[in-house]
């Protein structure tokens, strides 16, 4: 923890303090405060949503694990002690917190898109093809793409984590004939797959405005 604080937190803190003094010398401290507020808002929301989402799905998948640790032997003669449900729930919470922290950093780095969308003004000019105001392409579309990318990553991480737990719990098996899923794993992973397809379809809807914005 001390090493992580020294490597990641301290340099960022030094940069923030230096920028704060620089903006204060220029008389624009309020401008930098707005940037910091946007970063804190985005990072906090992303962390809370990601942590709740991932923890929920990992806990659901961990219910298929045995309450007590199970000892199994492989065909090669190796003896393995599989982790119990409570141990995997604790490990899942740690993994979810780490993934949520990365999501928060990614979201906080997109503060310009957030402030542009929050303070958006209409241009009063519409494109001749889709009929949107030009402000939609400048302010709203980047925010929609950010939300979609965030959601896609969350669904993919939840599916990967839940799949690993279902594999340990015996609800998923990789056989020469393909992947076999138990009833609970099929419902859970099927729901995540459906959400992923909906988000992919939303990306197809955004392709039209994105194409018009590119030139």
C-alpha cells in the first residue's frame, strides 16, 4: 500500500498542487476547480456504479461454490484444494474494487467530454441528413460513446469474472464437444450476453452520426 501510494498517488498529488498554484497565479483558480470537480464527479460515479455492478454479479456466481473448501485430485495425481465460497467472495470483492478503480480513472480522464455535454448550447444549425443540431455532434455524441464504451467494458468484465467462478463451481465445463453450462450459469451469462448485444446494437445506431462527424 505504501509503495502504491508513493508510485501512483504522490506524483498525481504533486501535479494537482502545482497546477492549482499556477492557475491561482493567473487568477483562474475557479476554472481549475471546475475541472477537479468534474473529474471527482465522473470518477466517483464510475467507481460506485462499477463496484456495485461487478460485486453483484460476482456474488451471484460465487453462490455455486461449496461452502467448505473441497479437495480434488487430477488425473496426473495432483491434489488441489479449491477455495470455499467465502474466500472467493472476498477475492471477488478485491478484484471488483481494483476494476472499479481503473474504471474511475478512465472516466475521470474524460472530463472535457462531460463538461462539454453539461454546458452544451445549441448552434442553431442542423445537418441536412439526420436533422440533428450541430451541437449534438460536438457535445452529446462524445458523451454517448463514452457511456457505451464504459457499459461494454463493465459487461465484459462481469461475464469474465462470473464465468471463472462458474467454472470453479462446476456450473461450466469445457469438454471436447464444447462448453457445457448449468442452468444458473446459462441464465446469468445469457442475460449478460443479451445486454452486450443491445449495447452493440446501440453502437450501430451511433455509426451514422459518428460518420457524419468524422469529416
